[in-house]
């Protein structure tokens, strides 16, 4: 039979995932209950952030440790550590480590959508390039760790270099880029579990030398999964741009991504309707091949505006400066992206 003291001892030796101090040290075990007849142990533990993949990892550790110590079943509840405790232990962290995340000069903009293949990566890349063309200092994180596509889309062939302890992003069209694709051999698929994803993203923030940038764009993987959640917890002030196709059901799905942004109090900058129509180069006639109204419907639902509508078209082919998904500045889509960039800048300056 486990005693309360023993429970506090074994659970207390585990580390709080955000502060990296033991739960004992942080006095984070709020409650221990033991039901003798069933050999059931329940604990309430306080952490810095609840509802995270880190919490899930800690939960597994607690269950395993208590079962090893002899508990038949384990119940866990989580709560939030008091601000004073967090502040007291945070201040002991090395200075400057999280410079970028705490920087007030950098605006984070996540490009999200409810489903795949609507053009998030295309929009991320071209919005980043358009912001850079208008004179801003821009970074781009390919946060699609499994399905990275930014390096290929931008025609990046070189790899980042390491200076001291930091990784220097690759610059292309004036944008500082970092992608998992830079660290994977021969396009090998990546099989990782959720918690590792969070760690990778963390290194993209902390181990990359971003310098002094105005905007950091994040190309999110499709849906509202792990990475989207990590971003929500890591970057509480992140802004969001939601991409949809013009089909009303697509907008419906995208609304879920938007709903998540609203729930986490991420400000939505607006909606971009991609693949909005096809315009004949010969007659100039527009055909709404993927339907109509999706962008407006979504903007209405999220109480925001449509920042722009992009028709179907490919960038012009350029042998010398190959970048298959980047529209030239004078391309009609390049111009629309410039307009969207101006809208984003002015919304953020308001
Ligand atoms: N306006 C457009 N005109 C023509 N093709 C487009 C347009 N926008 C995107 N595409 C093409 O559609 C495909 C999907 O785009 P993209 O990869 O940007 O979508 P995504 O939302 O990032 O996808 P995933 O969910 O897989 O990350 C790509 O082949 C891209 O080149
Ligand atoms: Mg993508």
C-alpha cells in the first residue's frame, strides 16, 4: 500500500516540463488521495500551461511512476501554477534565451486553414516575399514539420550555416527561411511523435539567429492539430491569416481553424481566398471553377475582412532564378500579393 508521503516523493521527483524544476521543489503537488480498498491513487498537479503536449507527457510519466511504485490505478488532474511561482522560477532562467519570443518588435503571423491543399504554403511564401519587397525585414518558419514544402517552393538549394551555437536561416528574395527540409537527408520521411514536434518548433525559435525582424510568418500544417496548438501556447500574441478556397464548404472547414484562433485569443488579420477564379488570358472572362462566396462567408463568420482573392495561375518560368511558387513582382498575382501585404501592414499599424 502506498503512503501519501511515498506518492509525494515519487511524483515530486518528476520535472515540471516548462520550468524544468521538480514538482517537489515547485510545491506543485496540490492534492494526494489514496483509496486503500482499490489501491487507487489520485493526484492534482500544477503546471505552467495546461492542455499542452508537455502536460500529456508528464501525465504519462506520473502514471508510470505511480504504477511502478505499486498503485493499481491512477487518477490525475492538472491545474495552473500560481503566477508568483512561475515568475520566481522563470527569472532564474538564463537571460536572452527567448529573445525573439519576447521581442515586442517582431509580429508573428501564422497562416492557417482548416484543411490541406488550399494554398497555405503558397500564400505564406508569397506574402513573406511581398512584405520583404515593401521593405520589411521578414522571417518565414515552415512549421509543417512532416510535410515541409517551403524550400522547394522558393527554389532554395543551399543549407543554413551554423555560427557559434546558432543556426543562420537561409535568405531568399529577402526572406529569412527555416524549414525542417534543411535538416533532413534526401527527402526522407519524418516519423515523430507529438512532443518532439513541439521541441522542433521550439528550436526554430530559440536556436535560430533571427536577428532583428519585423514579421515572422509561420506556414502551418493543415488542420487544427498538435502544431497549431503548440503555436497557440508558445505564441500567445500570434496573429492569424486564414486561407480558404471559394467553395462554401471549404469555408465551413476553415472556420474551425478560425474558431480555434478566436478561442486562444489570437487576433485574426483576415481571410485570403485562394483559387478564387480562373481568368481567361484571351477573353478576360472569369470562371468560378471552385464555386463562390467561401471567402466572404468565412470572413463574416470570423468577423473579419477578406484581405484578397487570388485567381488560379502559375508564376512565370525563370530558368536562372528558379522558384516554382514565387510570383514575380509584376505578375498579376504578384501585384495582388503586394496589395495584401500593404493591408496587413496597415492593419498591424492601427
Ligand atoms: N492560386 C493558385 N493557382 C494555381 N495553383 C495554386 C494556387 N495556389 C496554390 N496552388 C497550387 O496548389 C497546390 C497546393 O498548394 P499549397 O501546397 O500551397 O497548399 P497547402 O495548403 O500548403 O497544402 P498542405 O495542406 O499540403 O500544406 C500546390 O501545387 C500549389 O502550387
Ligand atoms: Mg503547406
